[in-house]
């Protein structure tokens, strides 16, 4: 894969994972499958995180309260992504929390209504990420704190790709099934790029141990989510991909917050 192909994959990944407008020419001859494009997810995660990271940096530079700045940054991120991953987290929490068995859980996950488990998961997701970002902002200069957002974006998309690759599709239809499954080369690119991008972004502010800890904790959380989904659903869905991304992003930010 050359640089031009990878740049095209990044553009398609940004279009798939967010509401950022992407020129139609990137999709003109594309079949919609993410088999190779998944390798560009970590870099796409960095691109998607630029608006909330810039807002977080500017607010902190203007001496805004760290928690206020964190919540505004997360709100901007929600607008940019269209709450794609948060929706998956809610549906997965409702399905795994309320499902009697595999089929019942999958049925619940198809329901667009949010239940108690999903509401609690959403509250904890925003609460934990906001608290972690506020803690990071209190211990680091504004620019360094802001770089934690794209670093977590890269790591969490790498965890998403691993979850996607490690499990078969739980359904014959749905977004994840239609998009295909990442091939081995794409997974390798995603994992390596997630580690390198996050290390590059975090290195100016963090010594090596916290950076390594963030990588390891994110990897462990992705694997634990995969094990649980395999046990309950025997495969992934688009919702479990989003849930894995959220779990990994929370894990990465909380690990960094504890290291400040």
C-alpha cells in the first residue's frame, strides 16, 4: 500500500467514523467495505479529535475551569462524531445487561430506545472522560493536555479494529457485516499506527512509563471487551465496535490522568 492509497483510506475512514464532510471522489470507486480502510482508523481518530482538542487547548489557555473545558470539548467531539460510538455503547450495555440469552440481547440492541443500562453507560462514559481530562488539564500545560484527546482517539480506534478482527459477525446483516472484516494487514497497520501516533503525541508531556501504561491498559480493555462479547454474543456487531472504542478511550484517558 502506497502513501496515496493510505491517504484515501484515511479520508474514507474519517467519512465512516464522523460527520466531517469528505469529498465524494474518495468514494466514487469504493465498494463500501472496510477490509483495508480499517488500517487507517487510528489516524482518522486523530483527525476527528482535532476540533475538540483545539477547543480544549483554547479554553484552558483562556483560564477556563478544567471541568468546563473538558465538557465543552466532549460536546464538540459528540457533534463531530454524531455520537456514533456512544450509540453503540448504549445499545451494547442494554443488550448485555438486559438480554436473557444471545438472541434476546441482539434483539434489544436493535431497539433504538435507550434503557437503564444504556443510560447509565452513557453517563459514566461522559463523566469519566470529563473527569480524566480535567485532571490532566490541572497537571499539564494547555497544549500538552489537549494532545491527550487525539492520542486517546488513535488508541481507541486501534482497540476497535482489534475487536472487529478478533470476532466473526454476530449477524448476517447490519453495518459491521456490510462493511466486511479487516484483513490481517489492516489490523497490523492499525495496531502499529495507534501505538506510534499516541506515543508521538504523548511523548512531549509524559515520561515513558505512563505512555507504555496507556498502551497496555487500552490493549487489555479491548481484549476484555472482546472476551465478554464473544461469551455473550459469539460475534461482533456495529454496536460492540462502538462500545469497544468508548471503553478504550475511557481507559486511555483515565490511565493518563492517574499519571499526571
